[in-house]
C-alpha cells in the first residue's frame, strides 16, 4: 500500500496495476466497533433529544431530553444533564436534573449533584455528594421474611 501511495504522489515510477488497484479500492470508513466502548458526548457538545438503545453512554457535555439504555450511563464531572435517565447502572459525577431509574445500581460521586427522584436496586452516595429528591430502593430476588417461621 505504501508503494501505491508513493506512485500516486509521483515519488515512484512503478507499474500502473498497483496504482489503479489502490485508487479503486475504497478506504475502510466503517471500522468495527470496539467491544466495551461507550458512546461519548464530549465536553464541548450540547445535545437535545432522546437516546435509546443498548450499550454504555458517557456524558461529558450538556444533554437535555430522555435517556433509555440497557447499559451503563456515566455523567462526567463537568457534564450538565436535564433528563430522565433509565439504565442498568448510573454513575453521577456532574449535575443531573431529572429522575433516575436503574435496574442495578446508582452511584453519586463526591462532586455529583442530583436534583430529582431516584429508583434503583442499589444506591451509594459518596461524602460531598448532593441529592435532593426521593430515593426508592427496590430489592428484587429476595424472599420476604415469614413472620410465623421457627428457626
């Protein structure tokens, strides 16, 4: 391929066959997705709308709307989010105004701010985290205690 580039730019006087093959074969503009890679909204981006699908999402910029994914959502330290978020796991490191619903765990990091209601199977807030709203922990898969049972 390097020889084809050299011929294309006139640095090598090679045969025509390689340069024609090089010019007619399109570049790979659709690389295969990386396993475990999250979709990222960068710090300088501001998006309004709805995100729905499978996979992980990392928010570093501003987002307004609705998020419903079957993966992990991470709100970065400098992110500002005005949205209802539904995911398997939610980690808040920035500012979120909206309701959170996680089938797994919700974590609020020390610099995280949540203004809204939260419903999850597990919840943790670090020292310094701010939460203003109702918190509901729904335990699933655990059997209820039988009051009349003898040990």
